[in-house]
C-alpha cells in the first residue's frame, strides 16, 4: 500500500485546513470576547462622548436648553445589547417622576436619543453617572390638544458593571431606584 | 506497492534528480522499486528518500538497490516511525526470489532497518543472505558486508527531530491562512500543530493504525479536552466551543503529515 499524500496535495489540503481552523478559532474567540466585553452605549464616537460614563451629568431645568453634548450627536438609531434594564417610569408635570418597576432583560434595544429635557441615568455605588441618555416627554395629546398631568414611559437602559442605581431627572424633580 | 515495479523485467530506474528546498521541511520521496543494474549478486535495501538514493547512486554505480516505500524519510527516521516492515520487504523481494541463482545473493540492510525487521547478519530472507551495513550505505563499495560497527540512533530523538522539521514546514503553509483570522488564531494554530507533532512523535509506536488514524485519535482527544476546558472552565455558550473543533482538526492534521509523502 502506498502511504502518504503527494507534496502538492498536502500543501493544498493544508491551506484548506488552515482556513477552516482559522475560521473556527476566530469564531469562538469572538463569541468569547463578546461575552466578556461590557456593553457600549453607542457605537459612534460622538454618541459615546455624550453617553459615556465620563460625560458630565446634565441637570435639566425648565428654562435650559437641551444638553450641549447632544448638539453634536449623530447616533445610530439603536443598538442591541445582551443585557438591559427595562424601567417603567411615570413622569409628572408638576411633581417628581416615579420609577414604578425595573425589569432585567437578557437582551434589549437601546435607542440613542439625541435630545430631550429629561435624563435617564445609570449610577454606580457613589452615585457617579455611568450612563446618561436624554429623553423627551410631551404632556399634550390629542386634537384639540389636551394637557395631561402624568405620562407613563418605558425606558431601556444598559446593564453596566458596578451599577447600583437608576435615576430619572425631570424639570420637576428626580427619582432614584436601587437595583438589586 | 505495485508489484510490477519490483519485477525483474522492469528496466532500471533512471538516476534520481536532485530536489529543491522543499526537502528541508518535507519528506522527499523517490520512486520505490528496484534501482540500478539487476545483474549483480548483491543489493542494498534503501528507503525511498531522494537524497539517500541519489547519494547511493552516485557512489555505488552499477550496484542494485531495492528502494522501499517509506514515506520519503531517510533510513533512521523510516525505521523510527516503523515504515519498513517485514511484510513490505518480503513482498518487494518475492518477484526477484525466483530461480536457483538467487540462492547466493546478498542483501545489504542498514542496521536501523535490521533492528526494526529483527534481522541479523547471515539471516536468509527468501534466498537473500542478509548483511548489515551502516545507516548511510553510501560507501558500500569495499564493504565486507559484515555486521556494522555503527550503532543505531535513539529512535525517540529521531522521531522528535523529524516531527520538528515537518512542523516547520507546516508553519510555512499554515501561517498566512491562519493570520487572516488574527494573531490569536495564528498563535493557537501554530502551538496546536507543535504540540500535536511532539505528542505524535513520542507516542507514534504506541498508537494503533496508520498515520491518519493516529492523528484522528489524537485530534478527537484534543478536541474533546479543549471542549471540556471551554465548557467547564470558561463556561462558554455552545457557540464558544468552535475553537475546540479547530484545535481537534489541527491535532488530527499532523498525523497524515508525519506519515510522510509519496511520489507524485
């Protein structure tokens, strides 16, 4: 029985196997790396600057305009993250907001809003801002316009390492929810 | 082996042409069969290693050689990997054993081959009287054919040296395709090939079956081990087990590589 392959066949087959193994090794590596990497609030540099933990928290007021950083924001419409908090929030026109319920989801879509007079934030143990995103609330609905006293929203916030609180700030006050 | 290559009626093989640099990192096989004039009363047993056959042809013109298919390895490596077998040798000798004139013929056998085949000087093998010669039978002219004084090299060292040489050849082939997928894939791939080559070199005579079967067995074991480490150690998701398949494939690949090459 003749043993072995010819040199040409061995090199050709070796290249095919190398490509297959490279694909398998990188595929697994990327799966592992994605599981280890904390979620990024927004993919674009401008959005990262506006939404990153280092961004200065913006305190809204009734007369203030939208945060300055959001003026240069050119975010993607959304980003899908492996872990998010779903916060059900009631925003009152004349009183502080109320965080009614916070639910952990295995996966969720974060919409990187570019402007708004209110803020949803994720805080660490020292109540330093880790993530901040503005959002709008309109108390006028219908035609003719009717004024509402409260509006209930569902906000999606990313899960971050070291997070402890969720804070909602509006012109009328703020609410803090301690995460479990 | 094709028996027609061993037939006495087969014309002598032309001299082996020198091969290029590929012989540095790969086995260099030549055609198996009878080489040189067939009229002599003596023949030397050689592996189908190009450099060995060529050197023998240059220094022993007019003598006969029986070239056995040994994956293109030199004498010591072919013996260390167990590529020369009694069955293979007897099958190659049998066509030439016909006729009464073969009774006095002498077969010069390198000592490593003799050790592998359990042959001693003076043994009779299908009408051929065995005489031992050094593993480099390039200067056979003038030899008495008595048992050679030279000892046999350590088979483990020979296999490890051959495995490292062939691993370097595979590094040349695998580097660019693996690097396409990142330096991590390159590093893991090269190290897996090295580890596989070393393990196979050490366990070659212990593992059953031909080279590809040894590689397959090692590949399955290595792949299963890597999968277990990923699953229980890093607790990855099922999709994260893909590298284990890659590692298994790399380990398996060195089996057929170490089994040598055959002439195109």
